[in-house]
C-alpha cells in the first residue's frame, strides 16, 4: 500500500479554501508536539499562544495595532500577486513611505494643524508608490526581474533611513541616539479608545473593502485577474500587461508606504533605525494565507499578529525562547505551500503494486 | 552554528530549570532585555542579576523576562505586558527603552520601574548605570603595554555619551603608557550583531590593530582576535572561554548587588526613584582575572584599579584636550558627572570623526 499524488483535471475549489485551514491545523498539532517535547503542557502552551491574545481588551487592542500594517500591506500584495507581479520589496516601500511622511515633522517641527497629519499620510503613500515605481519601470522598460529589483531596493531604503536618523534628521536634543525629534499633537495619528489603537486600523479595513470590491466588481479587477492568469488572453481582450504592472506596483507600494507612516506616526512616535519588525516580509505570508483575496488577508493578518503576540506571551508565561514565534510563522508558510499541492493534486491510496510500475 | 545551538540549549535548560512558580503574594520582578540572554554579554549579565534575585530572596519573589525586545514600538507592549501580569518591579535594561518605560510607568503608578543607562526619571521610574569608563581606562593602559603596533581597534555601537566616554577613557588610559597610541573606531550601529562585529574586527586587524576591544554585546570580536592571533578584551561578562589565548581581561558588569538591593527596598517599602551610578568601588564594575599577559602589567593594572576604587584617581582628570585641540579640562580638574553623561566629543588621540 502506498500514497500517490494524482493530478486533478481541474483545480479543486474546496481545497483552495480548505488548504489554509488545514495548514493552520497542522501547525497547531506540530506546535503542540514541540511544546510537549519541551516538557510543557501542550494545551496550556497553545492556550497561551493562540487564545490568550484575544481574551482581554488590552491584548485585543495590541493585536489590532500589530495586525493593521500587516493587513494594509498584505491587501496590496494580494492584488499584485494576483496579477502575477512579484513585489517582494514592500518592506522598502514601507520604509520610504515612513521617510516621506516624517519629513513634515522633521522640517516643520512646530507646524500643528489637521492638515499636517493629512499631508504626512499622503506623502507616506506617495513615497511608497514612487519607490515601487522603480521596479515597475525596470520591468516594463528593460524586462528586469521584479523579484530581484524590488527585494534589493529594500536594503537601499533601510540604509537611507539609517543614514538619515543617524545624520541630518537626528534629534539635536537626543544625546546622539539615532532617532528623529519626537512627533507631537497633529503629527501623531489620533487614537481610538484608551490603548494604542490608531486610525491606521481603519485605513486597513477601508483598504480591504475597497480592494475586495475592485477585484470582484470592477473591470480593473477583471483585467488584473486575466492578465495574472494568462497575459496572452488578456492581450486579446485588449488589456495591457504593462499597465497592470504599473497599477499593481503603485497600489501595493502606496499601501506599504501608508503602513510605514502609520507605524511611525502611531506606536513609534518618532523615526528610528528599526521602524518595522519585518512587516513587509511577513505580509507576503499574509497575502498567501489569505488566498490573495483582500477579505482573506484581513483574517490572515490577524492570525499572523496572534503569532507575534503569542510568542511574546509564551516568553513571559512559559519562559520559552522568542524563537518560537518565528518557528510558528515558518511552519505556517511551509504547510500552506505544502497543502496548496492538494489544490492541483489529490492524494490516492494505492494498494498492491503501484500503478506506475506497469510496463 | 553548532555553538549557537549549544548556547540556545544552555539558555533553554536554564530557563526550564528555573520554572515559573505561582503565588499571589510574591513580588513579581520583570526584566526586559534588548538581546538574547545567550549573548554572553550585556543581556546575559542582566539575567545573571535576575538569577541572583531569585537565589537571594527565594520564595519572596518571582521573576519573569522578555528577551530580544527591539528598541521600537514593540518595547512599550512588552513592558506593559509585564506590568499587566502583576509585576511590581520592572527593570528595562537598554537605553532605547527610555521613552516606552516612562509611558508605561505613567499608566501604572503603583509599579516601580528601573531603567538602565537613561537620563529621564519620574516618580516611579528610577535610573541606574555603571561607571564602565573606569574599567575602560584600566584596559586602555594594559592595551598600550601589550600592543606592539601601537594601534588598537575599537568596535562601537551607537555614538551616545555612554559609548563615547568609554572610547575616551580607553585612549586616556593608553596615553599614560604611550602618548602616541592610536585608536581606530568602527561604528556597527547595533548592540548585538555578531556578523557585523566580526567583520569590523577583521577590518581593524587588517589596518594594523593588534588589540581589539568593543562596546557591543557579542563574543564575536574577541573570537576573531583569537583566530588572528592578536589580543582583546571581554565586554560585559568574562569571555575567556571564547578566546582563551586572546582575552587579557574583561570589564564585567555585576548587576546582582544592585538588583538584589532594589528588590529588597520594594519588599520593605523603602524604594525611591533615584539615579544610581556605581563603579568599581560599588562592585558594579569588576575586572575579570588577567590572562595572557606579563606579571608586571597585571601589577600595574591592579594598582590603577585600586587607585580608582579609592578615589585617588579619576580617569578624566585635566589637563585634557578635545580632539580638535581645544581645552576640555584645565590641569588638576576632574570632570563632573553631568559632563560625562552628555559627552559628545572625542579627546585628543582618537582617530577619525565622531558621527554627529
């Protein structure tokens, strides 16, 4: 008896939905086994990890703070990847967005008006979009591989940020510590409620809804999907592949840039050398876990945020290393990719001699 | 990689061995570390302080920690998490946790906070630091005696006063032996980045340095010194195991006495927000046993140590000049703590420009 994979005649719709759930289930089971092998009660550990982050108001608020940038970036990337355009550099677009937006409080330290914030946010989006325009232009003009160009530009962005906060943009009163002036008043995002939740969370929800409508109901969404599946068919329909490349890069770049300025003008409150714990990269997992569907991205973003917070809670309550959060995220992506096999293949149990052995 | 796995295993075993007891009436003491406790440097030594609290005060306390907390938006949540879980005393052990600590402290007026190396205090936020520059002066002297090339390499993290005063103390110590001693500084812009630290050490050795010292938290620079056959100094903890042939001595941070004392004060209800800056005399700074070095150099180092301890010698005593030749301290004058705590210039003799 043995297991074989048999190619399906067409993609399984059920599996497309079940695959992420299956991946989550396998991650939880393997996670439990890992906890048990560390000598911990696996049920308590999993409770701390996955349930506790949603049991108190404070932790839910923190969850939203953490999920907002992931959803905002992930939603843009989902559109990009649907168009078969591979923007891997959201982390860089986030960084440049944060820089563009922060230029206002850095250069106009005392300017306080609602317009300050609006301009910061707009500049954040513009900065991210401009930075994403580089790989888009290189792809359209020279056929350069956007995976490489967008990824490498991340380092350019981070080094630029590094230079600015250590050099020209450093707070003159900050004892040489690499940070900008602290933002104040209208240079900060308004908070929702008592905790740290800021209006960036609302932007994330708006982005998800708008993009879901665009993908489901508009010609632009149809164009993106057609070009993504078959550029040749798209060309016959009069769709322009280059235009789609431009659109998806500018859109995902703008959303990443917006997420960047929201982080800086939100929880951070100042520009620092590290403004994101890799949100731009984690958002890639979010986009895939969400099935490249904006609504799916919303749930996936929350799940990934749980894995961050759960990892921290596990450190405090169970005394285990901070590496567990990374292990969980890694397992999750691995199992999603593995389970996606089931969309195109079905598992068959064959008894006796395997079919392939026939001559 | 093997070593990394080994370290992780040791750290994990330590954590598991301690366990986390539960009792409501115990004082919960929380710690926020910037690095992994397995760094065998800064965070490791703070964790040794935590373990000392457990050992000394036994079942009156319970301790928790979060490691590898980045000095950004995540820090505030990590600190607040400890406060919410009932910690009565929280040590935040890196400069970059200053503003998050103050923000959380405002929301939890009944919790006592202790922030290491910062300069902002409030009613329930105390600050503490150690006079590491005293140790730097001693190793500077030893470096100049051991060095054949007359050049030392210094791997520095961030150009904050804490680090700048260390560089200055080192060169001042070295100049007492060799007035033309050269010091090359490389900034790695990180507290803990073994890869970058190792690269910096290689560059410095390539530029003729035969002494490597560092104000970063990993053992990498010392290990490179060992591989390349030059000498170096440990940082924060005794790193002799990692470089048995290279380490001359190490400036050891001993937080245990302070941590135990402050925890007792909270238990007694006598805790007050204040600034504590202890050095060799307070036992916060210790010199690891000398190795790989001639007896007369050890003797001289111990004499200097005794003088600093007794107060007869302050590493920053005039006449001193800044790098650009302008006067910093007149002859016979001793620097005051305020100037030290905001130091943002090199003294004469340091190579290169301080990033401003």
